[in-house]
């Protein structure tokens, strides 16, 4: 059974940084692309970033490019999202999802609140 | 960026009624269009992949159709547990995009 468990969310001031983690189990993590999708309170889903399996090519939404960095540690079966220069509009639940095409598996999400 | 526009935004439906949600893409996505269901305080769940392929474990009352720019999610004989927000999503190109969502309420 695939399990994805996000952590690292919390309250941060504008301009601050936060690193999210997603611990994966139940599949061969290194061979799969992984994605981050977020959802602002009361709003719809927004794709944020993705990283391929293997060589780890990275992809970003324009709204986070240059501020967020996606990475993975295949030895730890863990996906990361380093978020810098955070803005109030980054406030959202952040989900990790398996793959880059169809998201068959999602984590439960971790809430990031950017506020002073 | 491919924009996905769903209609309607909201639908109030009686149990056993048929529900149709449409998703229109700003440019062709072929068959790379997927549908998700999200209930309050839950993560999204995949219902339909590649326009018409039912995902494992999804009730047979959910079906999808379409190709290119126009797609439809149909719920035959709506049940109370189907109250949720439904999203379409394209994987034809980056950035990946979602529709704005359609909220289905049970009357």
C-alpha cells in the first residue's frame, strides 16, 4: 500500500523559509516522479512543482519559480520542498502526490500559513 | 499554460439524479485529462484517468468521456456520498493545471 506522509508545515512570517518533507513507502520511490500540489483555504488545486525519477529533472509553476526548490533523497524515500521568500499568497495546504501525470496517490497534506 | 474551465461551478442535485460536469481546455490535451473528487477536509482522489479510464475501486456510476478540448464527467444515479468538489486536470504539458472545481451538493 502506497503511503505519503507530509510534514514541516506551520506558521511563518512573510519573507521567511520553510522546508516540507514527504515520506514515501509502499512503492519503489526512486523510479517515480513526485509532485507538490497546493490548495489555498477555500480555493481550488494548484500544481506547484515536480521532480522526475532517475536523474531528478525539476519543474516549477511560475508563481514559485526562483523561490521554491524541489528535491528528493532516494536513500530515505523522501521528497522535499524548500520554500524561501514566502508570501501571504503561499498560504495553503501542501500535498505531495506520486507521479507527474495522474495522481493516483496523495498525502494527507500539511498546512503552511504565511502571516505576520 | 493550458487553462481548464469547468461548468457548472455549483450543482444542487437530488439523489438518483444524473450529474454531468464539463471541462473545456484552452487547447487540445488529447486524452491526457483526468478527474478527481475531493470531499471536505480530505485529499483529492482520482476517479477517471486519460479521459475515460476508471481508476481502480471507483464505483461504476462514475464515467468520463471526451478528447481534445471537451470532456465530460458523468455520475449516474447520484448517491449522498458523492457530495464533493470535482476537478479536472491535464497532464499534456507543463505547467500542469486544474479546473476551478465543481461543487456538487445533495438536495
